[in-house]
């Protein structure tokens, strides 16, 4: 028995091998068709005659009945027609023929399995065992295949199209270093470490405008909604606003380096001409033009350096050392605060990037993390409209 199971385990899956050898054993022990017919005829003869030797007598009687009934007479010299004699096989011969047939069938099946074809089970139990073993292997293969596909999908890098900017930008970068870049729907602006701001078309082929706005590195550049005004800030503590299609120019000086600036989206149409800025002073300052000139209002302070600020509609979002805040100009209060991701590197080395995809969707990028914030408008119990944010 141990050799039998070792043979089954070595030649293939053991359930199929066990089923095959069980069928082989049954066929070998099963009597052949000739021996069965001989036994049935002997049994019928014994029941008809009632004698103990009826089986052999019945077999001899079959031979006599198979002979011709009319014998030739002496008057006719014609030779008798040839007769066919049927000789019944003995049980030993029938058993030998059945054994040889079973052996030949087993050898044929072994040759098929050696060739990799396999044998089909004969009974219902064997069929069930084979069908149960095959789906398991298939399910394992399919599961591993789906897992590999998921891993491949996760590891696939997004396909992006890259296009090199025009010759004007390349000539600028060959001679000067870019400190910041800002792009709008109409123009592309590049700030340099020498304090200059260069304005190109969106493809970078033609330089539209160039002006010396600052005496130190340009840190940030912003546009209004109509792309007619450009604002820039620098380490020299100044904020400069110029008209792209006019000679209008405005300059505001601060005592500390300014790191970021944003124009009111309706800067062109509003008489207030508002803009916000912040830097190493740790204050977010709103500058408004009034009857007696421009005046600054501190919207927030006390949380470290202001690294980035963006303005859309009535919402102002800015990032400092500890997180991101959103201010509503209508209700004049902060409506949302987002902590800086835990374990992220220093905020001054990896500045936050803010982008308003719409007036209700803000995308925050900080080091190796991205946060998407959706702003919804809700009605307060007193009937006023309140804005809330959810990440």
C-alpha cells in the first residue's frame, strides 16, 4: 500500500491516480463478456434440466443444435456442404482473454497519461473528485493573477505628455536662474534671482514683457482672473503690481521678506484693488485701497511663516508652518483648518502648493502628500448661509 501511494504521488495528483487504479482493479476483477455469456447459458441449462451437469450438457446441446438437421443419403454421391462448428470457450480461456484485454487497456491509459492527455473518470464519484480538485487550482491561479494585475496597476506611472518650452525661455535659463514660475490661460511668467520678471506666451516662444521689479530673489507671482494684472513679491520686502497691457504700476513695501502674494480675482473691476500677502513676519495681510490711500489689515498671525496663499471668489486659502487655513471674506472668519501631514519634512524646505480647481474645490500639495478639500454651502439655523469644508 505504501508503494501504491508513493506511485500515485510521484506520477501526478493523487486523487486522479487513486481513481485510475480503482477503475483498473475493477476492470481486472470483472469477468469478460464471453465468460459471462457462457455462465448465463450454463445457468439457464441447469435450471431447465435440473441436473448437476446441466451446464456442460447445455453447452454440448448448443453445438448439436448449430449442426445441420438433414444428413445426406447414400444414393446421392454429392458431398455434404461445409458446416461451421462453434466451440464454446472454457472459463480459464475467458479469464485469460479478459486479463489480457484489461492489461492492454491499462497500458494504453498509462501511455495517455505519460503523454499528458489524462483519463476521464468513469463513475460519478471520480468525476466529482476531479471537478473539485481542478477548480481549486484554477481559483488559486486566477487569484494570484488578479493580485499581480492589481499590483501592476498600482505601479503603473501615469502617462503624461511633455513639451519643451520655446527658445526664449531656454535662452533666459541659459543666462539666469529661475526662482519661481506662474502660468495663466494667456501668458507664462518667470521670476529670477536677480529680481526680474519675464512674461512669455504660453509656449515660451515670444517674450511679451520684462521689468525689473525687485532688488532680490522673486518668491511668488500671481494673476487676476482676467490675466490683465500681475503681482510679484520678493525677499527685499516689496510687493509690485503691474498692468500687462498698460503702464500702471503699484509698489508696497514691508519690513520683512514677503514669500507669497495673491490678487483679488476681480482686481480689474473693483475700486478697492485688494491683494493679500505674507512672509517671514508670520502675518497674512490684506491690502485695500481707500479714500486716504492703501491700508493693511492683518487677517491672521501667530502660526509661523506664510508659505503660500491663493484667492478665488470670496475664499482665501493660505499655508503656514502648522497647516492650511481658509478665510471667508463675506463672513470675515476662518471656516476651515487642515493640519500639516504628520512626519512631513520641514515646511520651509518643502513649501506647500495650493490650487483652486473651482470655487468649491481646493487641492493642497505638501511634500509627498496631496489633500483634496471640497467646500459646501450650508444654511445656518438663523437663516444665514454658512460655508463648511470637508477633506
